[in-house]
């Protein structure tokens, strides 16, 4: 049976539904995510765009060109309350990222990787499960990068 999860923005003007599990759930510690969330990291669920539906108000979009790689990032947010819903990446146009905190019940979310550990807050310890990467988990050509060695195990 297909798992469905629902969520939305703070004011309720936008509702979202994801059908199925994300194919990746990443905690991003990059300085851009720190800046855009006002926090130490973002928790990003990656879905095929076709697995998501939005209802209610049309999300607004802010497009930003990364100075690190020159590609565009398209941030979706509620035009009324400003809640950040997710983003799409120029590099992966068929993927929709949804932020874990937008779900009505995010307790089902379990990260499987942490990226940009090189810029993680100094009080964050690498998790004992899931893969950790100093920066991205993919090279420019799309090939995978080896995760960091585990510092401890359970």
C-alpha cells in the first residue's frame, strides 16, 4: 500500500501531500541551509516531482544562483506566512525536495545521510547510523562519493 503523508505551511494556506516514501532523506549542514533556515541544518526529503501535490494557495518561489557551483536553486514558500516548503535544483529538475518540518506528523522521517559535515555546527556529532559526507554526496559528473569513515559504532 502506498504511504501518503500530508503537511503544509504555518497558516494553512498551502497543503501538500506526498505519495510514497522519499528516495533519500538528507540532513544538510551547508552554510546556505544554515542561512536559509536560521538554524544549524535542514532536513530534506527527496521525492520525484510526480509524487507530490500542492493544494490551496500557489507557493511563491525565490530563485538563487549558488556562488559555489553557479546553478539555480528554486525555494518554495507560502506567500502569506513565509513558511519554507521545499526547493528544486537546476541540477536535478525531476526532483522535489520537501522540508521535514512541513509535515503534520514528521515522526516517520528518518535521515539516511548527512551532507556538508565540514560546515556543521561544532556541537553536532556525526550520527552512528547513516552516511556522512564532508560536502556533497555526488561528484559533478554524478558519480557517488565515498562517505566519511564512521568514528564510532553502536
